C-alpha cells in the first residue's frame, strides 16, 4: 500500500502486466502502420511514461510531439472548448496517433480530435493506456486501448493524484474506504 496526498492506495496492476499490454498494443500499431510514419501526439502530463515505453517498442518509423489539453467553457452557444497547447509541428497530411494515459468520460479527446483534423491531419486515432468504458459519456472511438479497467481512481506509471504519485512503476488504486 502507498499513501498519496493523505489517501491510501493499494496495488492494482504490476509493472510487468502493464508492459505486456504496452507490447501488445505496439504490435497492433506496427501491423496497421507498416510503411507509414505515424506522428505520436503525447498528451502531457500523464502519458509521458506510457509514450516513452510505446515509442521504444514500435518497429515502424514514428515521430513524437507533445501537447497539453485544456478544457474550458466557451460561450453558451459553443459549449465546452478544448484547446491544444504546445503543438508547433505542421501536421498537414499526417497520420496522427494521440497517446493518452486514460480515457474516462472521453470528453477531452472527443473535443480534441476535430481540432487536429482542422489542422490538416490525414487520419487521427487514439492510443490510450487505460479506458474506463463504464464512465464513457460521448461516442469516442478509441482504436487502441492497452487495458480496460473498472472506474476506480488510479495513480502511478505517469498518472497522478493532485500532481503526486506519477513515479510509481506499478498502478495503485484508491482504497474504497478513504
Ligand atoms: P476525460 O475527458 O473524462 O476522458 O478525462 C480524462 C483525463 O482525466 C485523463 O487524461 C486524466 O488526466 C484524468 N483521469 C481520469 N481518470 C483518472 C484516474 O483514475 N487517475 C488519474 N487521472 C485520471
Ligand atoms: Mg490526462
């Protein structure tokens, strides 16, 4: 068990199991992108460790860019707006794969994908380390999911709780009684 910001978390997914699933998702991407040069767009901060393990497992040529996503409420008519921060590369005509730590409600990525298409991406797919299908609230298509999990809150392997806990090699989940 570990303690993060005064909350107790228990071991949920050991590193070896995470890496076996990263291997498997890398093989699927390799099969689909053979002879292409996908642009991995890593969503900071949570996906930085996943992305570094993923890119080192891909056999196809790939490039990596980093972005942050910020969601805010626009005007009443435009609803929720997601801004891509830090994307300086020209993505015109590129095969983009968004690399995300976890898809929860799916709202953040659901809003981000049209922005990448507007910037000229030829194809946009999502590769998520984790997805919580029970929490999905929008019809987001996530082509590559390394692991589907139940809705419990998790930390480790890059994922945080109030910016803490990213350093753990294994995944820990919040204990139900705290
Ligand atoms: P969504 O728009 O609801 O899909 O938000 C997904 C984002 O919420 C992820 O990129 C994470 O930053 C955060 N998130 C969701 N669930 C967890 C969790 O269990 N641990 C840590 N961060 C989470
Ligand atoms: Mg995130």
